[in-house]
């Protein structure tokens, strides 16, 4: 679909998580409603900007581990969001240009920008699917045109499962995706929680829900259930700041209200 056709689908009266996230990261691909809601959330929850930045840093560390140490060369990144610095394909192809990445999102503004900006190394492949996380069969069918599902795939689900409010549906999506990939594949998870600043996190979640963009905060125990049947890599389900951080003489970084984990399919 041409960019103009996608642009006509954009509703500038309703906030969207990808655009609000882009605003918190200092991007310009957002609308007044996204900035309005973003400011309201930041007012009650000042740490939200740190969460956004630390979640992006977690993505980089996870991808570098998977390419550099685990030998993964294929990534299915669901809930891509708007392109910023160090997207999955940039981190992966910096280490190995032959990596193949498929991005998935259902926001038309993301699609417009993705086609222009998510261009990877010619030795590998970078593709984009306009699809909803709630339709994993469609995602897998189209992704098979770029990815080889007989070889390990890292399924990236960062900041997306919180948008699936029902636990049963969320777990069903993850199970279906994992069933399609072979042994040696990985699940990379990041999403919001309320373990550090529960009152502020709850207020932010209520603001999102009232604005029409509800988001489900999960505890570390609830997040760990997504890894049933997988081998969790150390240090398990932790604040994204504490998932294999760079060495710091001042000790471990402060925790934030975002959980990160990586698990391997046996």
C-alpha cells in the first residue's frame, strides 16, 4: 500500500503507544494528542523517559548477545514502534551484515517511516509486515517469505504484550509464535511493571486507559510465565537495567519499572 494510503488511516485524535514512546525518546514522529498524553503521564511518572531509554538499551544488549554469542542470525521483531537509533537490524547487522530481520507493527505512521528508514545491509534482509500481534498466524505466514523457520529465530516482543490485556490471549500468542520456530530459537521480552514505583505506575496506566490506549502492567512472576518451557538466560526476569549491564565501578544500576528477559527454546 502506498504511503499516502497508509497516511489516510492515521487517527490524530487518539494517542498511540508507538508515537508516545517516540516522543519520550526525543523523536518528532508524533502528534499533539501523543505529546499531550505523554506529558500527562510524565507529570505523574517522571521516570517514564528513563524507562524508554533503558528499554532501548536493553534491546541493544540482548541483540548483541544473540548475534555475537548465541549465533542467531534471524529476528522477528513484533511491535516495532517508530524507528529511532539502534533499531534491531542496525545492532544485528553491525555485527553480521547477513542477519535477516522482519519488523511487525500495525500503526500506519510506523509503516510510512519503516519503509523509508528500516533499510538494512544488502548482504542480509530487512522487511516490514503491517499486522497486529493478535494475529500470529498471519505474521508467521508473511514472515516466512524472509525468514527460514528451519533455522533459529529470535522473537522480539518489546513493549507489546502489555497491550494484550488478557493473560490467556497473551500466552496463546507467545505459544503460537514459539511453536513455529525450531530448537535454538529465543524469546526476548520487555514490558512494563509496577515493582519500583507502584503508585506512579498505576496512575500512568490509568491515564493511558482513559486516553484510549490501555496497557497491562505485569509482575515479575507474571512475566516469567511467558518463558514456560524455555531456558531462561541469566539473570532471569529482571529490571531491564540489570539484564547484563555494562560493568560499572559504582555497582549495579538502579531498577526501573520495565522487565526484561531472554529465553532459549530447547
